[in-house]
C-alpha cells in the first residue's frame, strides 16, 4: 500500500513515541524519564561497566549462579578475561589506559589490551572501584562493620599501592566526585541504632589533606572536632525508607544520581538536585527516575556517564536513561507531524523539506513550563514571573550591602552573584537557581526603577527569590523584609507577620542535620515566601498614611533586607506588625508583639541569606507625555506674557 505523506507523518510520530516505552515491564520510569537498551550482555547479569580513554565499553558479568562470568569489551561475545571461580566484584572502572575490576575474594585486576592481565590482593575486601583525576579510589571492608575508603596513586603499568584515607562503621557503599573535586559517599547500610541512610560530603581540600596525611587528617564521619569530618549532604533515608542502601553514585548536569536497593527486593534510581556552588550543596529537591519491582530477579546496579549521558546496569543489559517530553508535548509532536502532512497534501508538494520538518520537531518538543500549584491554606497568591500585568522591572542597583555568611563569625561575607543579577525580569527557576544576588545575614539591596511605583488596585509590585518546594506546605524559603521610599532618604518597612513556631530553630545547614522547611501560609509581607519563578506581592495600601514623608503613589526605591532567622532574640530579626487600630492589617489579632521570624539559620555559604532575583512592578505612576508637558509650559508662558502685557496697558508698569 502506498503511504500518503499524512500517514507517513503520523507513523513517524508514533514511532518516536514508541521509543519512550520502557525496556521491560517491571521497569517503571519516573515522570519525565524513559529508558532504552544500550548494550545487552552475552548471558547472566551485567554487574559493572565503564568506558576507556578510547571510548571502548568494558563490562563484567555474573552467571546465574552468581559466579564471575567474565570481562567483556563492547559487543564481542567472547570475554577478554574469564576463568575466575569467585563471586563477581561490584564494579568496573577505567583509569588512563587501564581497566580495573574486582571479585569477591580480595582481588583487584588490571587489564590493558596490549599487556597481560594482572591481579593484586589487597588488605580489604574491595566492594567497588572509582576513578577520579587519574587516581583509583576503592571502598570495601575486612568485615561488615569496618568499612574503608582507600586511595591508590597508580604507578607505571597500572601497579597498585593502596592507602586507607577513611574508615567508618557502616557497610561499604558507592562514592563519586564532582567537577570541583568534592567527594560524595553513600554507605550501603548504616547499622548504627537510630541512624538513617545518608549521603556525606568531603571538600576537595579535605580529600587532598587526607591523601597527604591519612593518619593526622584522615576522613571521618560523625566527629565534628576532626578536620576531616564529613558534612551530612542529605539524609535520604527519611524520604526513601523502603530501600536498604545505595549501590552506585554519579553526578551529571547538577544532578546527583543514586541507585538504591533492598537486597533482593525492589530497587530504584533517584536524582538529587545540586546547587551550582563550589560545594555542590543539596538544593532540597529529589525525584524518582526509575524503579524496578525485581519481578525478574534483577535489580538496578552500577551507574555510568558517557558523553554527558546517563547509563545504568539492570539484569543482562545496560540502559540509557533519558529525559523525555511531557505527554502533552508528545501530542504536539504528533500534531505537528500531521500538520506538516496536511500542508504537503494541500500544496501538492512531493516532499516536505527536511529542514522544515526538523525545525518543527524541535519547536513542538519544547517542554512546557511547569505550573505552580497553590496550597489551599496560602493567604497570598504568588505572581508568576511571566504574568502580563508586570509593567516594568527594577533597572538600577542603588546600593548592595552584603552580610556575613554567619552573623556570629566575623570576616566572611557572602559573595554570590553580581548586582546586575537582580535587575530586569525574574529569571531564576527550580531548574536554574543561579542568577540571583545573595545578601547574607542581615544584608540588604536597594533598587530603583525607570518610573515610580504607584498605589493602584491590588498588589503593586512583587519580589522574587529562588525558594523550592520540598513537600506540601513545606518549602525551603529564605525570607527578607521590604521597605519603600518616595524620596530615596526615608524608608518605611512593610508590616509583616510570621506565625512559624519559635521553639525550634529552622535549620539551614545540612552539616547540622536535615534542613528544615517553612509553610508559606504562616507568612505575610515577607519576601521569599513564594517559590522560584513566582514573586511575593506587596500592596502599598499596607503603608498608606503611615507618614507624611511617604508618598505611596510615587515610590522610587525598594530596599530588601535579609531576615536573620535565629530565634535567639539577640540575633534574630523581628517582624514589624505595629498592629493597632490605625493599621488593621491583622485585625488587631496579634497586638504589638513583634513576633520573631524563624527562618533557615545558619546558612554559612557564599550563597547564604536571601537570594534576590528581581522586583517586578504591576502599577506604575502615571507620567505626563512630553507633548503634554510642552503644552503646559507653553500655556504657562502665554499666561506670563499676557499678565505682563496687561500690567503695562493698565498700570503702565
């Protein structure tokens, strides 16, 4: 049957959609992800894999009896190494021109196509191997309660010289490095009573010191007085409690990926968001990328990155994990294809130009922006950055006074973001939190506008930050007070209210445990109570008649001041309620209490404190047109001339 262009276009679109179907029925991709088969093994399960410097794929397998099946290269069905009767090791890694893999009997193996295979017996049961900057790192243990991270500065010919740089009481687990050399580690299981599975981090400087002096500066977990003590990056077991521990860990495109297992039960792949700061701090967001219900007897295993793409071992195959358009976008792809086919038929052309087809596919495949869902209890409706009501944005930084990273530690100020990041339209989002200006503890920034702000109907302007959601009614928010001025000299602060509890400090530092969240429904007139891409609205009605020095119909500057959210009254910033009969904002419900604001503290980072993204104006003061001003001046001039003429004629003056 001859296919018309319309039918062809529809079939192509359906074929595109078909590639998004998961490789196996027991695999369930998370929202926005799909898998495709990259490599199938010759039999048994693929355990570990990596690419060498020439981009050749190597992987190790296990037989159905869970004996070592061999080391394979690419699609070659014959192993480059076989004959080991031990249990297989957990990983394969390439360093320089050598490929390293292990078994379950204390053996490390070195393979190079131009040399013979060599084996090495180490003092630890090597669980997994990792490469970074031409060095080999190993996790393993002599017993289930004495884990170690070891380091090997590989010599000529791939020879190993192993030195332990960290020991702890947890079970062996995976590690990885970010681009700055910071080390991330996820113990496979923590047997300490009351502990939860977590991801820990050591800075690049700590790793360097541990390699230079493993005895005096070794890496440790849980000893805050030690120079090599790890920071708690995230206690992921609180949110993923059904999994027993981590099996593999990689970082790609500001996402930290961790595969989780339940040891014979279901497994999962989880992505954790990372801030683009020097320490790659956790931004509080995580989502399920892939889950395996283990009905086939396999589970998700080692992860790998190649050419910026993410891969994971699962059973006898290596899967590539990809981001995919939302279902609505797929519909647009099909619609675009059908439209192109119709265009072809209607114009009686023989061929739709390939360039037009490609451009259409790209255009229709753009992911639509994710909508923000308001919580029912929220008192104020945040305003989206792309709201058509915005008439102008702050265009000038009058002043920027950065605060300390920690108000109790002198000398170290925040440094993140130039002042220009706060000018123009809001552009920070949950996908890119970077284009902001960090204020630090008590820091402030004053901005001005091309035209004054007027007190019009509803909200008059909105302030944007880069907060993010953690759960329903639980967001990571950094707050600020807002003041306005109509003369650039006298500033008046919006009355604000925080009903957040003041018995327990809201934690903002992962090193002090799990970071805490705020419920925006408990906040009023505090900038930062909305998520990234949404602004906190302010209504100048709240400052009407507050002083003869403030003209609410001609605001020329807005000042944003970080809240020091420490509940210690000697350090914290109080609200400005002034709730009396002349200011019935809160209906007299709270009195002159000046409730303390409890928000994340400490945030001892270059990005600490309130992060100002933008200030958008909804009501602009009316300025006469130049022609009107000219007419007015002409009229005044005419009056003056007429008056002088009249005086001369009547009085002779």
